[in-house]
C-alpha cells in the first residue's frame, strides 16, 4: 500500500464533536497528525464536506474537510 499522507498519524482515542450549520455529531478521534485525522462516526453520509471538529477535552476548534469516507469512519484534512 502506498502512503499518501504528508505526515505520519499517531494513534489516540479522544472524544470529539463535528459541528456544522447549527448541528452536532459525536465522534471518536482514532488517529491524528498535524495535518489531519481519522474519525469514527455512526453515519458518515450525514457529515458535510466542510465542518469544524471540536476536541471535547481541550475545547479546541479546527476547521476540516473530508478526504475519504467508509462505512463507519471519515478521514479529514485540517484547513
């Protein structure tokens, strides 16, 4: 498999919230780098292309866009 990421991601397990247009969806941040992350979600189809990821424990807000989706996970790049 060819690695397409610019930076290596590190495994972690943090709760997060995907916020967009007045809506919020809970997620779990499974891995992350300085440029992006993989998020576990219940319904990836309900998430728009651009949103804000909020790290619940830190209160940090990061604008993101989706790079890939599968059945229960989305890959995002930080804007």
